[in-house]
C-alpha cells in the first residue's frame, strides 16, 4: 500500500444472447348456401247452364212450342315451379414460425480506489 492509498483498475467484458421464438397456426372455414323456390298454381272452373222454353197457342188452336238448352263447362289447371340452389364453400389453413436472435456484446471499464489517511 502506498501512502496515497490503493487504486484498482480493471476491464470487464460480457455477452448477452437472447433467443425468441413465436409459432402459431390459423384455420378458417366458410360456407354460404342459398335455396330459392317458387310455386304457383291456379285452377279455373266455369259452368254455365241456360234453358229457355216457349209455348204459344193462337186463337185458332195452332200451337207453337220451342225449347232451347245450353250447357257449358270449362276447367283449367296451371302450375309453375321454379327452383334454384347456389352455394359456396372455402377453407384455408396457415402456419407460421419466427425466430429472433439477439446478441449484444458490451465492455466496461471501472476504477475503484481507497484513500488511506495518516
């Protein structure tokens, strides 16, 4: 030890290494379907009947007679149908992974001293 005290100096070095990993996956599914249907139906029924009878007798005894009869029938049926279907489907899948490495070096110097008093 000297009369001025003791002084110590040194050099330090160090290293820092860090590894960071990330991994993941994602799945996606989508479906979309639509159905359209339309039905139309109609029916018509017509019936018509008419009768006519006429009788005539004149003063001399002559007789006149007439009969008319009309019958009409009509039936109709109609149907319409429309059908449509549409659809879509999709799927996707993805995976990922990352890796980051960090390396840092550092150096530091220090000095330390003690002083002795006489």
